[in-house]
């Protein structure tokens, strides 16, 4: 049996300090996420640029409902997840 898809995808780069910090905070909160390195995946870079007015700004989180947050706080992530799962 396969695991359910993560409710959020985090687009990152290996050198992004903000990404490392947010990943640690999400792990501490028990929030599951899929991670995609935009430097290795050109299609992912396009998704990030679409969400950020042409900029490759990370971390960019895309939620199951298609909404996106750029460099959010952990509280913003939790709030958006609550909104998405209650819809």
C-alpha cells in the first residue's frame, strides 16, 4: 500500500538557509511534505516562477488546493494547512 501524497510540496535549493530552517520547523510540528529541488527539476523551477512573478524564490510551498506561500512562517503554514484540509 502506498502512502498518501503530502498535503504540501516544498520547493527548495540545497543552499537555501530559509529552506533548511522551515524544513526543521515543519518536522518538529509533524507536518509531512514532499521536497523538490528546483535546481534539479526545471519543471519545478517553472512552478516556483509562476507562483512568484517570474522569480525563483524559495522556499515556495504549494498546497493540495493549488495555493502557494513563499518563505512562510511555520504559523502561516499551519494556518494554510488547516484551511486546505477543512475545505
